[in-house]
């Protein structure tokens, strides 16, 4: 029984601690505590000697003789109030007023004398219980509120937006006590001071529910900030602002291949739609293969449609190959899913193997040195045996009328996996109308690419048609225990051979360009999967999550666009990134409104 009771007590304590953490996070969601920790208890070091601490450094008691003002003592919290709080609040419960109740509650900057009550010195602010006066960096107080004594709960609220401070007594707002607080230039700490024997107070920094409804006050300022943003004046006399916004949305849709949505959006907003669907759909086809886990086919298709792209970007190629190894472990790559998944042409070529490329050029001719390498390489194109699949010697022109697409149509569950991957981030789900996986034609846009940010049109096929057969796709639905490479011994052998060749490729790159930390980690993480009997449940199993395909997909898509001199990121993402960075700078500059202006609120 004793063991059960002890276990129950431990569980209760853990639950209580978690509730405290969650409550504080909900109060200050914009605060990054790794950079700017919140004050949660009193400091053992930043206090006067007459101050004693207990109850996890939340309870403060006076230990001095308390005969005169020179016997006053204060303590500061462990950390300053972060500007990213926007509004910060804490409460003090008077456990005992002691002999005279000479207690002060407020704020002070680092370095302020702790042998004084808060408010008496420069950069110190306090509300005192014996007379109800407020003290603003001065020994002379001003009438402010009622006195407080044993049993009262006094709250102190700092508004980082309008630089004011107000107090509460037993849940009632007493009004503004201080204005023009030096928040932009000073870091302020919660501070309490005591002066006579028997005085004891206890702090609540948010670990327990407050008496005052601070959440309602925060909501009020959240709405004020929201209205300030939405009512910000914009000069749009000629409609240029609205047109720019519509164009930003349109380029985003085209960049990620949402063809049908982009066309519909342009039509509904009265914009001209000058993008070449062939270019967009070819990139879309590659993206869908990557997001469905069919990396071997994605690599082949990228090489057919964009000859030289991967040979000129070895870092990207290595990433794709590492991802292909992961998909082999997952059992989703076409190389390990049996002959039925691949066309006869694909089966015969074995193109996805790192060492099966018919291209034979010197490694020294690589145009792009992998990121982080120490070496340099001449600006000449490369096609390295063992690096790329597919031949660049064959014609890059694919006849739209006579050439058949090698790709098995992607089925419904693969589509769902791809959609989950894309929807897991900031991009919307691809609807069926946006997916055009052809099984009859491969559109050649190796000469012309558009991502929606350029007005150039790359032309359609000879007959002006673009394949648009939306086929449902199907992947193996795992039931019960999952098996390495789908449970096929032959597939496992293929994976091991592929892994050895991938390691050889890494060694060649390392010998030529020097050590590359990102590539090294990528390879080690991928190889670590085979060390576990159940990779999906292992510490490295996150790599097998379909969401992890998105980064690879975005990198490949961006590289295709960049190879044709087009932006690798759509303007919308740049705007979001800039806004997010501005929010961080606002926090560092102690602009409190950043706490109530989340970029994420406008992305829903």
C-alpha cells in the first residue's frame, strides 16, 4: 500500500509540474525560453542578506532587526521580463504583514541596491503596503491605492506595449501606477522588499491560476494589435496593392504545381494566366513521385526532362540518393517493390543504382562543389559514372505524340501520403484537380521552365495539348508489423548493394572536395535505419515519415527553377520569412506588440 501511495504521489507531482509549465506557456506563447527565460522564482544570489527564501524559492521572509529604513531588504527574480511577453503579470500573497507591514512590490533593473525597498532608487518601481503609495525611482511616494496586509493578494502587471504598470488587489485593477517605463533601454525584474520582522510573502509567477483575470486583459490588447495591423493605411488608389497581393498568391500556386487552382484563381481575380502548363506539370509530376516515396523514378524523370541538372548539382544528387535509400528501407521505392511497379524499360535499365550510369566524365569537371566542402571545382559540367542515372547522350527532346510515359500512375493512397507530407507544413493539400500524372505522355520542357514569377511562356507541345489524365494511385497498405524493404529478401539485397554504392559515391565526393558535414550526417542517419529490427519505432524512425520527403521535394523543385535563372522560392515564402524575422527583431528591440502579432495567425 505504501508503494502504491508513493507512486500516486509521484504521478500527482509530475502532473502538477506539467500543468504549471503548460499554464505559463499559454500565458506567454511568443516567448522562446531558450533565448529569454521567464522569471519563475526568486534569485538565491540577487538578494540582500536579510532575505530568506523557501518553498522552491517562491516564499520570502525577513530575517533582519528592522529598526530603520537602512534595514530594508529586497530580492529580484532569477530572470528579467522578456519583451516578447507583451504583457507580464505576477502576484504576491501576503502570508504575514509582520510587525509593521513595510512591504514593497514592484520592479527593478539589474544593479539597483537590494538594501532598499523597490521604488526608492533610480530604475526601481514599487507599491508599498504600509501607506498605499507608489514609488517611482524616488524616496517620495505618491498616493496610489489602498494599504495591504495579511491575506491580501497583490498583482503587478507590466505592459510592454504602452510602457505602463498597474497593480491589482484581490483581483481588482487599481489603475495605472507608472507610465513611460524604460522598457526599451532596461531589463526589468520582478522585485519584492521587506523591512520588519515577521514579514512573509509568497510569489505566483503563473505556476498557479491568478486571482486577477489577466487572460481577458491580454485578449483586449491582442485585439488592439490585430486592428492596428488590419487598419494600417495602404495607398491603393490604382489597385496596385491588390494586384500585387494576387500576383504573390498566383506565383505561389504555380511554383508548387497547383495548376488547376492557379488557373481558377487567375480567372476569379481577372489576372492573365501566361504560365506554360507543360512546364508546371512536369515539375508537378516529379514532386508527386518524390512525395509518394518513388525516388528512383523521380530521379529518372528529372534527368530525362532536365538533362545535366543533377550532374551539375552533386549535393542535390547525393540528397536524392540518400532519400532513395530511406525509401528502400521503407519499402516504397520502386526498386524494392517488385517488377510490377516498374515498366519494362525501367526494369531493364536499373537506372536508379548509383553505379549504373552510362555517363563517363571526369569528377574534376563538376560545376557545383557540395556545400561545406573545402575544395573547389572548375565551372564545367559533369556527368560522373556512379553518380547519376540515365544517359545525357540521348536526345533531350521527347516527342509528345510518340513517347510513352514510363511511370506507373500514382494511386490514391500514394496521393494521400504526398498530400499529408505537403499539408504537414505551410503548404495546402494538393487537390485532385491539381494533379496531372500522365500515363501517355512526357512533356519536354528542358528548354523552358517557368515558376510563375516570369512572364515568359515556354510553349506547349506541337499539338498544344498537355496530358491531363488524373489517375488514382495505390501503395502497399501495411497491416500488422512492418518489414524492412517490404519483407522481400531480394529487395533487402538490392538495398544493401545500393547502400554500398552510395557509400562509394560519398567517398569519391569526400576525396575530391573534402569533408562535408551535412552530407556525412545525411548518410549516417540513413544508414542507421538498418541497425534496428523495427526502423519505424527506432530513434531514427522519423526519417521514414512521409513528411520528411517535403524538404527533398522542395530542394529538387527549387533547383530546377534556379537552373533556369528563376527564383528558387516563391515571393510569398520570402514575405513570410521576412515577417517572421521582423518579429524576432521586434522582440530584441523590446517592442512588446510582437507578442500579439503572430505571423501564423494570418496563414490559417
